[in-house]
C-alpha cells in the first residue's frame, strides 16, 4: 500500500534552517510528481512546493520562494524540502504527498 513518511521537523530559531525528508513506498515513485503542503493552526492547507518526476521542474508557493528548495532521489524513493531563512510564519505541519495520498506530517516550529 502507499506509504509516505515525513521526518526532520523540529524547533528552530528564526533565520535557521531545517531539512525535511519524505520516504515513499507502495507506488511508482520515479514516474510521479511529488508535492509538499503545510497547514498552520487555524489556517487552510497551503501549497509549498512540487517537483516533477525527473526532478528537473520545480514550483514554489509565493511565501517560500527563494528560501525553500525541493529535491528528490528516485533511487532512494525520497523527496526533500530544504528550508532556509525560516520565519515564525513558517510554523506548521508539513506534509508530502502524491495524488490523494499524504503522510502523517512533521511539525515545524519557528520560534525564539
């Protein structure tokens, strides 16, 4: 069955960095596009980034452009989200997903 497991979240100070990872299994990872979304308390789900199957094409939400970078390793069935210059507004649960499948999420908290 489809499994998506996010990791790498935590507490970081403003201006800091985190790298999220997502381990995928149970579907043809190398031929599908992958996405990252986030949900902050009291807010709707927000698009963060996506990456096409080959890794050559990426897109980012306006609020993270220039600070976040999405990447993937098809051999390892992993997708990553490098987050730099983190701001308190980036505090949320981050999810990776494909089609209608999503992981359990990983909490990112940006606070001094």
